[in-house]
C-alpha cells in the first residue's frame, strides 16, 4: 500500500480524504508521523499555501506527501473570504464566527453565488505536482444542518437544495471540491509506475 503524509492537523479533512481514497493508499497524518507543528499559511494564493505545506513536510521527512489549501470564494464579495477562509473572523479559526461574518457581509446582496476551491500540492520524490477542484453553489440565508465543518452549514452546491452540513460524508463527496482535486491526485498516482 502506498504511503503518503497528509500535511494537515485538520481531522475533518483527514476523514474526508480517507473516505475518498478507501484502502488504495495509507494516509498518514502529521500527528501519526510524529510531526507536531502548525504549518503557516502566509501566502495570498491557495497554490502557494498548499506548496508550503507539502514542501515543509517533505524537507522534514523525505517521505512523499501532499498539502492542500481550500477557500470559499463568493462573487458578491470579490472572491472573499478566499485564501483567508479559515481566519475570516480572526486568527482563532472559529467556524461559527467565520460563517456569521460571511452572512453579515452578504446581507442585502442578491448575488449569493459562491464556490469552494481546493488546490493540492503533491511532493512525490521531491517533485511537485498541482491538482485543483472546485464546487459551484450558493450561500444560504441561514445555517442549516449539523454535519461537516467550516462553511458547510451555509453552502448549497449546484443541483442540490441542501447544504453540505445536511449531507452525510458520502453525499458531500459526490459534489466536493476536495474530492474532485483528490480524484486527479489518485489518477496521477495510479499512473506512476515507479512509485
């Protein structure tokens, strides 16, 4: 089984990734790899932040790994919160506060179109490969549902009338931006003959 370190401390993301990959790959978290650091996200793009995570862990371990960064981009707010999605309401990474700030910023706006976008940086034997996935949708007027995390209670994917937080993980993964990026990653890895 192929082993990859996932450069994250977010257990929700780990669960999503493991559900997507099944038993094809052994996904090792930072904690499971004995790495207890919080990798900063100092850059202005998802690509740069994902790269920073993957390259930091590869330099520390020499083991193939991947990092990802995800942002919620709303059209009426010129793409905000975007790369700052996790810290939209402050450095505390408070999901409820972030969601409430988003709803406040959208108050009175008729265009509630939004998309989740994920960029994955895979560092495979020292070489980087980028993968991207997006999920179009809109922002609900009020939070609905109690599953998922982050902005899931207010994000309704295209062709659905339910928020991510109203879906179980299998249903969410049918729409998921992270799932689309991971599918590209998996296809790439399966095509690598020397991995």
